[in-house]
C-alpha cells in the first residue's frame, strides 16, 4: 500500500514558508505545489487580460 501525505505550511509573509517547503521537498524527495506562485500567476494572467482582480465573477 502506498502512503500519501500532505504538508501545509502557513504563516505571515516573509516568515520563510517557501524556503522551508523547498527544503522539505528536496530532503524527502516530495513534490511541491507553491500556492503563492500559483496565485501570482493567475493574478498576472488576469491583469494581462485587463480583468480587475477584485471581480470574483470574472
């Protein structure tokens, strides 16, 4: 049986969450999903399309 687990790291901006996540992923050979990077990519795409970031229906 394969065991799957998820690690979530939460904290304020600049606390080192990304650094810790990358180090854990490297050390344990885990996949890393950087949600901060994901959110920034979505925001960038919306801005390029001229859509306002505060429009939840967009």
